[in-house]
């Protein structure tokens, strides 16, 4: 397990989720379902998996997706006190 990728991906998911929540959602879908999927896809593509030794799918990859999705989903469910422009 690559702990450097673990820490970087968690920080990346928190930062990108909070940043993307600042934009208005005009897609018609609920933000707490679409945003975590996009954020997790971006983090896996840009940072990489937690196991960098195998190119094929393994149980760690599924755990990676689940943990990052739950983290991003939880951040989307919490209402932060940021001001929206009128």
C-alpha cells in the first residue's frame, strides 16, 4: 500500500469537493450524487491508486473507490456556511 498516494488523494478529494460545491449545479441531478463520482474519478486518474505495483484491478482499488466516494459524499451532505452571491 502506498501511503503517500493515500494522503495526497484524501487531501485532493477534500479540496476539490469543497471547491466544486461553490459552483451552481445546473445539471438537474442532485449534487451529492454527481459530485462524488466526478471527484473520485478525477483523483484516481490524476493521483493514481493506492497500490502502484499492479496495473489490473484488485480489492484495494475497490476500497479506494469506496473510501473516497464516502468521504466526498459526506462532504456534500454537510452544509457549510459559505455565502452565495445574490
